[in-house]
C-alpha cells in the first residue's frame, strides 16, 4: 500500500492519497479544490486516481470532491447519512452515497465506513485495512473532523455559521455517542485527522500530524469524561467564533461551485474596493496607503481575512507580486476568486 499525507498550513488542513501498488489504483481523501499536488504525486508514483472520498461537508475550505469527478472521471464517495435537508446537492453522476457499514475497495485496500456524527450530522470516518499486504485487522482511521490529535470536532458550527437552531446540543450528544463507539476500536490503529493546530474546527488541536487511538484514549480529554453531561459542557464551552466565510464554505460545498482553474492576478482599476496589505506589521507601520487593512500573509491569513470577505465583491491585495499571487491561490482554496 502507498500512503501520503498533504498538509496546507494556511487551512491547517490534511488530505491524503492512498494507492494499491498491485493494481495501480489510488484514492484521494478530503481533497482541496486545487488537485495539482495529488495528480503530480500519482503520476510520479505510477498511480491513476480512480476515486476520492470525503468525511463530511466542510465549512472551512472549498472541497475538491466534485473536481475529482469531473476532471478525472473518477468515482467519488460522500456521506448519505444525517438529515437529508443538510446533505449534498447537485452531485456528479459518478457519486456514490455511502452509509454506516458500507465498504469501498481501492485495489486491495478496504475502507469501511463508520458513521461518526457530532461535528456534523453526516460525518463519517473510514477504517482502512491493507488486505493487499496480507492484513486482516485495520491499520488506521481517516477521522476527518471527528477525532483530532488531542481534541475532537466542535458541534456548534451549523448553529453559529449557518443558523440551524438547536444543532449544537444535538451534535454534542451525537459526538458523545461517536466517542463511545470509538472506544471499542483497537488501540493500535493510527488516527489520520482532517486538521491540525490552528484550525477553528476545534479549540485545542495538537500540532502532531498523526496519532494512535490508544494514545488518544489515554490523553485526549474527550475519552476521559465521567458522564455525558460533563462531556457536553466541556465540548461546548469556549469554542472560538467561526470566521465569517464559514457560512459560504458550507453552502458551496453542499450545493456545488465553479471548477478550479488557476487565477492570474490583475492590476487594480479602482480604489473603491476593500484593500489588504500583506506585508508584515513592521513594514505596514513604517508606511501604508490610508484605509488599507494589514493582514500579513502567514499561517493565520485565512482565519483573519475570512472575517472581511464578501463573496459578491472584489478585494485588492497589496504586496510583492509573488506574495500576492500565493495569497490569491490560498483565497481560491476557500472559494474566493475576486482578487
């Protein structure tokens, strides 16, 4: 089996490519909108990307799941669990809706679907067994935003970002049951989460990219609460406010969006649009254009600029050309194409 993780520091997001070396088939787990990195690695390793899957409808970045189907003619797997009104819409014809207990094969690699609601009603995880390597027990779990290193997914985004009233309490109770289920899984399995430190999808995510379930059972607060009421109080207290763009992300990932294409920045022709200065704070304080907002292009760029974005309006970015182009690409990863 081939395994590679990809981590985007601006999204604090992890995605994965797994491949069966016997058949040459590969699957992307939780792809971002720009598929370039997956295609390049697959080509280098001699794989053909035949499938992609995702763990839930994301609220913090633009999913590439539809791009995989339409650009690579691959089968895509998404959750068929949860409230139908909050589920996927306008999906490509190659879409397979999967539920608890279903199994996916990538060559001789088996992925078993576990319904793990709490972060969202439709959230699923994928338990991987490398049958091609002779294994009869699972190796690891693609846990998405269910289980992180040191934390678990927050249950309040639907209520705070999308105004689904009462969903926080429901999600917290579901998360408790999902954790109880996870306690029965073997300690040796590796945990491959969807996010790391810096992500607003939890409040205390660890910076270590992977873990084991046994270690999380020992150290993760969620596995060590005396009862459901205490668990829910701990889970729902002091969650950070979700950035403004989360509502837009949830909508476009549920309903669909334009396919990704590289975006070339162009010189501004107006001074009436909102402008962001990407230089560091020392340079900004040394002199800047009046009325501009200083958001340096660093790891927290998206979480900061996300509060200001109106997806119906253009913005200007100020900085050296290379930095502006990189920031523009990063904004595309949250579905914003109006620089």
